[in-house]
């Protein structure tokens, strides 16, 4: 279940999104009309995706977006606006939003954007799945940074190519012995590799 927070000052639109997302299944939804309500909810439990309206009366969505990403870097934010402009899109993408939906959008478009976000951020997966994937990706990035092939890393660790490949793909969690061998190959402590995966 991916946890979605909606911030929009239009109560009808909030209810529409709330109904649609709950009917879709696979999502829990919390909808808010004021930025402070969203911030307070994020303090209690950080959502996995925020659907953020950009035009909300006196409070601009750009200010809300900046505060969200300053306080919770890496949060998946999808901009929703009835007043799209190329300039706004460029500005928001510079702030590292995940995507941009212009109202009125179709349910097919919303469904696709949420599917993309769920896949990109590994949402709705178990903590074990996400840990395996992030650790595997981190090990792969260390290998690529050294310009090593899978075979090179296998030679340095005395592990098999298939074993390392499965770890990098996130299908297998490395054993303690494997993690120690991989850490030694990269001249790192295991704690440094684990600290680098942001989990």
C-alpha cells in the first residue's frame, strides 16, 4: 500500500482524488486543504507520494514544494495544476519533482504517473525488498565507479559472478560473509556501504 497525501484547496477535487485512489486499491490517501495540515501530517507519518496543487489562494505551491523538499529531501512529489506553463514546469523540475500533471488530466494519465512513481521509488514493496534493491544498486554503483565488470568483482571477492549479479539486481541479500568480502574489495567498512543506501 503506497501512502499518498493530497494538498489542494479545492474540496471537490480533493474528494474526487480521494474516491478514485481508494477505489483503485493499493493506496492509502490523506487529503488536506491547507499546507500546515500537510506539514503536521508529514511530521507524524511521512507519505510516500505527495500530489501538490500549485495554485492555492494566498499560499503558492512553489513555496510549499520548497519547504517539503528542504525538510524531506527525496520525497516523491507530483505537481498538479490547472495553470500549466513551460516556465513553471522548468522551475519545478529544477526542484526535483517527480512529475507534473496538468488539470484536467485523465484517470489513465494519473494512473500511469502513480505507476511510474511506485516503480521508481520502490513503493508498496516490503522493507526487505527495498533494502535488497537499494543495497544491490549501491554495490553496483561502487563497481561501476571502479570500472569493474562482474567478473572483476568476482575475482576480488572470491564470489561467483551469478551470486554478485543476483545481489546487484536485488533478488538476493548478501550474507555477512559476502558483504564483508564485497566491502574489502572496495576498501570500505560494511557500515559505510550500509550507511550509503539511505534506508
